[in-house]
């Protein structure tokens, strides 16, 4: 029932047969339509179904069952879910500021609205989590190549999108995948129905808020049915792509400090290369050193120059958010390390401005309007005003302890998730990007998302500069493209 509605909402007409009470014009229904149910609600319903144990003696004698052939059944379930979540929100707000709740809503809903089926998300995810030491760790741990894992994921994503189920044992030899590799990949992508029920119940046990509880579909987007798990179903097929892109984090998080240091360097390099490709006529340079030989400092990760002046100083933070950072009642306490990293980045920018004011930076001259920016790989401060204020307070403490950093040096900082940086520069230009960064740092749109403050300025997207490099990371994509054009 849920997979059929997802198929209808994504434009697959054949799925209308599974829900006969849906009219033809429900095809492709979007948010706001009476025939649309948001994917974040559908994900929650799948998890609640799996986590809820069947009552004893179920099916013996007269038994009430849901009519899964009707869209109206899902509409009623969603209505009940909304009432439950609203009640849980009320309990939370008795002891918490409404801005904490707004941040949690943003964490739950905005990623779904942004989506993962796009070239920037694919390239960036594979670059960060699928190259270098991260790739080495993945391949040693999984006993298969990372490109093969992505290939199998893409294959089953296509096979299960718009369809009720797929065959686990399908022959993938035509794309160079044998049964052993297929099964190794499916071990990461799928889970048996019985195991899914047990695992989901354990994951969600003790969680206070239904909508902000862990989801089994983030770990295993495919549920296997049958005696041998031969029938595969993907309630929300988009999560398959999530799993083999940004979800690679689940596979490499155990790689240790060296893997994460390597990911941090690649993220910094990615942001630099992206800005260099998209910020003309500005000049973009990477980190360098300054100061006397015996007391040298590093510049921020990236500097943007115009007419020999630095007009933007940028720090990059690749750390991923934990579940607690997104949804805990007190995220600043439960995920302090990540927020401390942001405060440290802010302090580093302020120290650089102080050094520039004192002439320590030598030939690096600051524009009076130089904008401080922290680009993050995750949505740490999306709609999170309270968290942002605490980060600023922590940065002030670091600056006070350092000494010599005056109020004039402590400029407002724009916190920007990389997805929003890409959106702004592909829907605008260097000037509009910097203007939007100033707005969310200290203007009327302070604490807004960069993409919202910016908008679609040009009305026409610029090309993603690394689209032709995706095949460098996933060589099999070139083979697919050649096959499709032959």
C-alpha cells in the first residue's frame, strides 16, 4: 500500500491499480494535494508497522484487518499519526523553547524536500565516503569493491522503483556482477522481514517522539520476504540511493581517526574546487601559512579574493550529525563534540581577522565587508537558532581565553550546508551567493537557510561543474552511457 502510493506520487501510472480509490489526476501529486502524503510520514508509518508486535492469536476467528487496497486507509493512518505527533510536541514544548522544535522539524523534513537523486549529491558522497582511506576500509570490510556496491544499489533502485517487488536472484552478469558480489551488496542494502521487525522494535524502544525515532530504512532500505528472502520490496525506493551515497557513512564510520581526517581533507578540497569553478570573477585560494617563522599560523581553509582583498574567509567542517544531534531533547549536551567543532571554526575565523587588523597576515588584506563563512557537510544549524547562539557563545569563550581578539574582529558568521552552497551558486552567481551569506549572518534573514535567503535568482540553473567527473569515481557509468546510446 505504501510503496504503491510512493510510486503514484513519483509518476508511475501502473501503481494506480493498487489503490483504486485514487483518481487519475492523483498521479504525481505534490505536497499540498489531498492525494499526497509526505515521505517523512510514510517512512514513520513503515517503521511503526514493523515495530508494532502482532497481537496474540491474530488471525484466529473474527479479526479486524486494515484494507490495504484503499488510499483512504493511509489518509486515516496519517491523520492518527499527526495527532500523536502533535500531542508529543505539546509535551516537549512544556519544557523546551519552540526553536528547538523548529530545528527538529527541519532535520526531519528538509532533506526529503531536497532529495538525493541529483549529480552534486552523488559525486560529493562518493568522493567523500568512497575514495581514499574510506574506500580502502569499506572494501576490506565488505570484501567487494565500492563501485560494485554502488552498481548493485543502482540496479535494484531502478528495479524496485514503481514496482511492487523484485527478484533477489536476478542475473546481473550482464553488468559484470556475479552472485557473490550481489549477495554481499544486498547484505548491506536489505534485511529479512522478521529481522526487520525485531530490529526496528529495538531501535525505537524508549524513544519519546514517534516522528523523531530511528528508521530501519536508513540502514536497510529493502525488506526481503519469502523463505529465502527471494522477494525484495522497497517501501521508499529513494532511500536505496541514499544508502549507497551519503549512507556510505554507515560503512566507514568505524574506520577511525585516520579515515575521518582524510574525509575532512577531501571535503575541504571539494569546497575549494567547487567555489573555484563557480565564483568567477573572484579568485579562490586554499589554506596557506602566515606570520614569522617561529610563530606561524594557518589561514582559514579557503579565501575568496577580489581586487587584491579578501572578501570571504571560509572554514570547512565535514563532521556528520549523530542521531542525537538531530533529534535529542538537548542536542547541545548529547552531541557536544560536533557543536564544539563549529565554535572552534568560528574562533579560528575571528583570530584570522584579528591578525589581519594587526598586520600579522602580511600581504593578505581584508575587505571591510569580508564575510566569514563556515561550510558544513551536514545540516548542523539548519533553522536552529538556539543551537547557533550557543555555538557563538562558546566561540566567544575561546576568543576571550586567547586574548587580543577585539569585538571588531568577531564578525557575524554565515553557517551554510554544502547542499545550499551548491544551490545558491547553481541558481545565481558569486555576488548573489555572498549577498545571501551576509543576509543569513547578520541581515533580516539571520539564521535562515542559505538556499531560502538566496532563492532561484537567475531562473535558470547553471551546470554542475563536476558532472563529467562522476565516471572517474564510478567507471561503470561510462559503460552504461555507451550501452544506452549504441
